[in-house]
């Protein structure tokens, strides 16, 4: 397919789809975003008008059944990811699915099975973006022993979200499943450099128990907005994750990922890496060949047979769901959970 036109259909034109997927696909030679289906024909037409998309479908089954389309971009909430991805793959379409992969491991595994049954098709889930540009540098620092023996890994992300913020899909378990705040995003990044966790303990709470829906009616929130996780990585280091949208940073420790070693500590704040050594002042680390976001380019490159999908495969998506589901089980069953259970 390297020389042929690739026609793409979009189901669910959410924020990330409009910011990234549609315009960046349209910027690639030989790619046409040819159809869209949104929650209503009216909203789909607005997207079509904004981006010059020729066809608006009233429903997603009709879009998937369009034989002129080669690939489907799924930009819906996670509750639809499994159903849509499997239907698209069964229809012979390549799939780029918005993150998080699915609500549960079971859904993710069903998606992976559908993809593995059709190896001629590309199945990609949008990657955790925070460290895409810095991953190579972090891997190099670890490989060269710059930090010494790695003892502990810590993720800290604290903020205060307005209690009056509207109810979102992220606040509702039926829509987001075991995905809590940025837990899966951070774990996906950690896996790239350090591999998997073996066991976890989790505690959490929901500080803001109700939020207004689109009509202003207060609805219950059943996803934690404060979460603390401890665990162990198979590669040896201990793991601690603190995610909170209900507690303000009080000075001192900045948000980010910390890799604590015997001869140095690395603070990772997206593309900014700061190395702290025992015998010298903190220093900013220059990034090695930063790549950054190229999700749409990689998707089309994989369809054309020019490169494999690296960021991110459905198999990797299932692995981060195993972690988030283990955390969820620990949180609700009040016990340590081994990932081998999941």
C-alpha cells in the first residue's frame, strides 16, 4: 500500500482527535480523512466543516461498513473502544485507538485477540505522551549506570481541581473503567525503561464526591481523585505513585518522576531531565535525538509497511491495563495484589 491513497474514517472527534489526529493525518501525503461519525449528525457536520471532511455518517456501523475506507481512528471515550476496534478489525480496517486502550483487561485482551487474528492489519493505541522526547535519554542514563543501582522509583502528580468542574467521563467508572487519573499513562512510560511491576498495594479516596452534569445536576463521582500506590518492579526497584487532584503542592518536591539511584537521582518532568549527583550540583541533561509525537506518521508508516508500530501496540496496552486493574483490585479489596493474578 506504499503508493496508494489511504482513506481514513473517524469515529468520535474528541479534543485529541481534533488537535492531533485529523490535522496530522491530513498533513501526510496520500492520506485523506474521508468520513466522520460523531455523537450527533450536527456535531459530526461541524467537524466535517472545520476540517473539510466529505462524508458525515449518522452512526458508526455505517461508517465502518464503508468499503472505501482503509483505516479507522477511534476518538471516543474508553467505554466504546473495544466494541469499535473489534468491529473495525473484523471489517478489514486498520485501527488507531485513542488512549486508554479500554476499560478493563478483559476488553483489552479481546481487542488484542482481534488484532492478532488479523496480522495484516495495523492496530495501534495512542501512546503515553509525557516522555516520548526523553525516553531515549532516560534509557541511556540507566544503561550506562549514571544513577548507580536503581533503588526506588517515585511518581508525584499533585494538583487541585475545581470542585465545580463539570462531570467528565474520567469521573465515571462505567465510562473509564479501571483508568484513574494519569495512572496508566505514567506506568506506560515507566515500562519503557524499567519493565513491569510484580505486585501493588493501593489506597485512595474521592474528595469531591459529586460534580454537575451538562444540565447542572449534581451526579456522583465514583473514580478516586486521590490515589497512593506502592509496589515492586520485576527489575528490582521499589515503586511509589502519588496522584492527587485534591491536594495542593506545599513547596519542596516538584511534580514529576524520580529515579533514585545509589550515585544519582534523575528528576523527569516531561522533556526536562535534571540529574542530581552526590558530588556535584544539579545539572540539566541534554536530550539524545529527541523524537516526540509522531503517532499519526507511525500509523500511516505501519500501514504502508515502512515501519512497525512502537508507540503503542495493543499488547503494551493490555500490559498497562493489567497494572491499573491490579491497583483497582487492591484499592477495593484492601490487600496486596500480584500482577500474576490479572
